[in-house]
C-alpha cells in the first residue's frame, strides 16, 4: 500500500472508496471491531453508508482496558445516532488473563492484538456467524502503517492491527482497511462529511490497545545502569534545578527507529518556579525544546524528559515495583484519567489539545505510592508532536483531585516533543 500525495477531499475519497469496498466485499458481509474511537467509528459509519446496516455488524469489545464507563457510553452513543447494528462483548477476563505477568511493551501489544482476533472468532461463533460469509474491517490509518515499518522506514512500535496474525489475514484478502491511506485530519473530515457529530469526530485519539499501553508494567527488577552522571549535574546547575534518571523505561523514536530508554526527571528548575507560582499559563518553549534537547543529546540512556509538578515526599527517592495490567492498577489509572479529562473539559482546553495521555508508572515514592505522568500535546498527523501549554488552573485541579485516589503519589508532566519521544509511553 502506497499513499499518493494529492489534493484530498472527502467527497472524492468517498466516491473512490465506495467502489473499492464493494469490489473487495463482494457478496460477503463485513464484521468490524468498533473501539468507539474516531477511526473505527468513521469506518463503521462509512461501511453502513456504502453497504447498508444489513451487511455490516459492529462489535465493541470491552477488553477491561477501556476508560471509566466507556463501553456503556459507546453503546448509548451509537444507538442515539442510529447505529443499531452494534453489539458489546465482555472480554475483560480474556485480556487480563493473557496479560498476566507480562511487562515488555512490544509483547503486551502483540498479546492485545492477537486477543482481539481471538475474541472476534469467539464472538462470531457465539453470534452464529459463518466465517466464510464475512470479511473483517479495521480502522487502520496511515500513521499506523508508517510506525509499524510497513512503508520502508524503521519499526517504531507494533500497532494492535499489525500483529503477525493480522498481517496473515490481510495477505489472504480477509481484511479490508478503507482508511489506511488517510491521516487523522482527513479521517475527521470524512467523518464530518458522513454526518457524524462533532463531539465524536473531534474526540482525542485513544490507542487501540487502550490503557494497556498507558499502564506501564515491570517485574520489579532493574538491571540497566542509571547514568546520573556529571553531564546531568552540569545541565541541572545551568538550568537551576535537579535532574535525575528514573529507574523505568519508555519507548521513543530516533532516526525513524524505535528506542527504549529512561526518562530524566527535572525538579525545581527556574521555569518550574514560574509554574509553581500559579501565574497564568506555563510557557514550555525553553524547557521542552532546549532543555530536553540538551539532556537527550548528552545522555544517551535518556529518550524522554519529565517535569515534577507534584512531589508527595520531596526526597527524590523512587524505586521500581512489580506491577502488571491488573484490574486494581487499571482501576487506579481509570480514576486519575477521569480526573484529568474532566479538568481539561471544564477548562475549555479539550478542543485545543490533540491528545492528553495519562500514564501510570510502576514507580513508587518513599511512601509507596505510584507515580503518574500527564502528557498534553498538539499534533496534526501523530508523526510529530509538541508540548501544549495548559493554564495553571488545570494543573491545580489535577493535583488537588488526585489526592483523593488511594495509592497515587507524585505527578510528572511529560515535556518531550515527538521525536525523540513517542506520544504514548509504550
């Protein structure tokens, strides 16, 4: 598949893709996993328009990796907007059992991607569907294809819709991906053209593997050398703060290839002093661009920089704990994710942001409470991203409300552009 760069319009694309869908589907019907995100919902609406609801069946899989109350909200939304051909399948136990004891990011993505296919097969059997009469559709978009290495550049990460079993089905002609040549902004335009409501079309992107890639995991052992070296000390002295490497790793991208390295944490910098005074809007320009570049270029074991915005103990002591994608940890993440989203919605900042991932780290402070990271960013295509300046009132609300969640301790703000850091931590 090669994307042809040309003037793009939703009307022209719809005319072209309608012919392609009908040709590929033929006499079969289409089965689609609908996450409730922008991409899968636009594909669902597209297939319903082209083929009619009688030839399309959507299935929302409650993987146990969804946001708080999201599966119920998705079903209500679909019915409200006239989509009566969507069912929900509860697969929480399947996914969490498969992820038990797994900590490596790529392995987690592969398991989640494979589980979606397994659940799809179980759901088809439960619904009495003959697999020979159906073809699968996916909401894959162009950045997914690029980052998985399917356009000739290096592999950054395995998307859940690009695991081996999915690639085999694609090669056999058993999967169609109507949006695979589109960027996110084009998908949104198509969604609007199809008549989907604005609040759905402009919803923040949410990863296919869900909170599975925002709930970082660890076996509790850390063998890598932490380089809190002279270079970090010199940079910290120059910027007026303290900088340490955290004993946890995250995924990044460098020269179109995947990296797996440490975040560096910045405490008490001059720029953070401005943030701490709660005056107006935090200006990230120097700290996210210059400081981040200086740290990452001088310390090879770092691919991401975070800024401390709340320290429960103040002693800068962190240790790695054993932790996996369990219901307890996911519920904790769901709770803080809800707080963060409520804060940006009530402040009017939601529509100004591209995305704001909330990440739970298996990293505890000296009181034994886990650490979270918030990542407000802006982008146009998800291939590059910049840090977004949030009003101080948003930080204040997040910090205040997070104190109500048992087991949540320190809070960091991810100030790293993409590249060198990916938008998601895994």
